[in-house]
């Protein structure tokens, strides 16, 4: 019996479910072979699924429903697990808790002995307790809202999974608007990073991703005020998408910009300190925090870290300007590449930072980014190194594998385009 594309997708979905189920049961052992090996299997199955999505213009609705159902299953499996070795979510609980108690998370240092009475069993294990919070006001108010309902890591993880679910529905509408096959929603829903970093560890980035996607869809629908406001809120969750500002040039009105500025300012009102806008440990983040940063590390040898961080933002801006000029309005590439370019030069490149690009990688030109979202998975090995007392440093062989995979993919795409262009030129030349 000949296997159809639908049959192959059914099989790959089953492989992903089994592999990610094993990952979920070993979630407390991130970086060990029991976690990394099934995760690698999931990554290969995902890549094969992407090949099927590219090669088949349309799938039956039942295939899409099946794909979303199995994705929901492995999300539930990870949601039931404790956050694991990644402890950002404990900081989220702390930030939400101290706000509700009337304190400013940008001013409090969690390790201060005088604050010991404010801690709970979940907040005592938060990361980097010697510095105040680095998260922008939009993220802070989200933490407060969720912890007002239930103060726990599970409540926050559940809220993040609901944002993930909302992205699926918004993305389906987006795909219909740009007349792209609805099966491409599986390129998002099936990505292993979502299971690990949203349902598993729980990262606030997914809230910003939802807002950014709403902004992109609103821009396409000509809902300019909604597009501008949701973009501003996405930046208020994390500053990373600020590099996309050129995409909104002359596509939103000045009154929309004014509205965003007012809303952004209002978000920071509860955190003002003697009339000054606090930034918490953001400066410390740029000065001291490093992870998976080969470009930044190279440039930092000859320039101050603040300058190199500014350069990362500039690279993202310039990429957005380029994409604004060359891409069609409905192109999702324009949202993916500026963020990718900025992250490539950033001082810290954690796997969950790549969540920001997942809804926008659905074309051949974004394949290098898609490969990056998978080639970054071996960096989880560093969590195991930390657990056994080794330095918090990505080994060179992982860096070469991660970024080398991206470079090889980009080179192959460029070579293929060159050969195709040459073939077209030859066919267009007159025969003498």
C-alpha cells in the first residue's frame, strides 16, 4: 500500500507524541541522555513533517484536527510536570506576589534577608536572587493578574498554554487571510520548543508572541489602532520585538502611535520610583549575563557590552527596514528575520527566545530560522552541566552544530536559487 502525505503526517504525529511523552517523563533531567535523545527524535520527526507541509498544497481537515489533538495531548503531559531545572517561572511568581503585597519588583532584591518573610516555597528557588526583576511592565502586570487568581507556577503555566492555544486560532485566521494552506498551523503547533518552554518550563515570551501575531493579523486587516496597540503591548512584555518598528512605518497613523505611547506610559505608572521609570536589573543583564552568544562574545573583545547590545538592536532595525522595502505586506518573513538578526548578535540566546519567530516561519526563505529553532535544542545539555557543578557555558561543539546547521541551510538555499536563476537565464537566451 502506498503511503499518502496524510498517512505520513499521521505517523509523524504519532512519533512526536511518543518522543515528547518520554521527554515529559524525564523533564526533571533536562540535558541528560534520557531527555536529549527523545527530543532529538522529536526534532527529526518535526523536520520530516515540515517537508510534508512544503510538498503538499492541501491536507484534509481531519489531518489538521488530528495534528492539533496530538499537540494538545503532549502539552497536557508537560503542563502536569513541575517546571524542572529552568526556574524563571519562580521569579514570575515572586514578581506577581510582591506587587500584590504593595512592593515594587524593580526595587526589591529577593535575597535580602529582610525579605525572607515574603517568600513562599516556590519563590525561594527563583533564579539570580541577588538582582531585582528585569521584566518590563507588561509582563509584570500579567504576573500580577495571574497570581491574583492563583499564586502558583501551575497557574502561570496554564495561562501560558492558553496563550499558546489562542495563537493557534489567530494563526488559522492569518493563514486564511494570506490564502496559505491551513495545515501550516501544524508547523507552529508541533514545534517541540512549545512543549518544553511553554507547557513545561513556562515562559512569558509566549504572551508577547500572541500579541505580536495579533498585531500582524490586524495590520493585514487594516485595523491600524489594534495593530499598533498590540505591538506596543508585545514590546511591554519583552523589548525584543522593538526592532520591528520599521514594519509599521506609514502603515499606522500618528494618533495610533500616540495611543501606544500613552498606554505604554500608563503601564509603568504603578512602578514609578520618585517620578523615574525603573529598569530593574536590565543593565546588569546586558553587562553580566551571557549564554550561547558567539557573535556577541567576538564583538565584546573590541567594544563595550552596551555598545554591542546597541549594535544588536541596530542590526534588527536595519533588517526590518530591508524587509519592509522588499517584502509584500502579507509576508510573514518580515516579522521573522529582524528578530532573528537581532538575536544572532545578542548577549543571551536561550531556546525560548526563538519562540518569537515560530508563527512566522512558513516559507523557503525562513528555513534557516526554522533550522535554528531545532539546532538550538542541544544547548539543553548545559542545564545538565550546571546540575553536576560544571560551568554555565555552551560547549564549542554544540555552538558549531547549532550555528553551522543554520549556515549550511542558508548556503544551500542560496546555491539552489543561484542555479535556478542561471537555468532560467539559459532558457531565456535566444538560440542562434
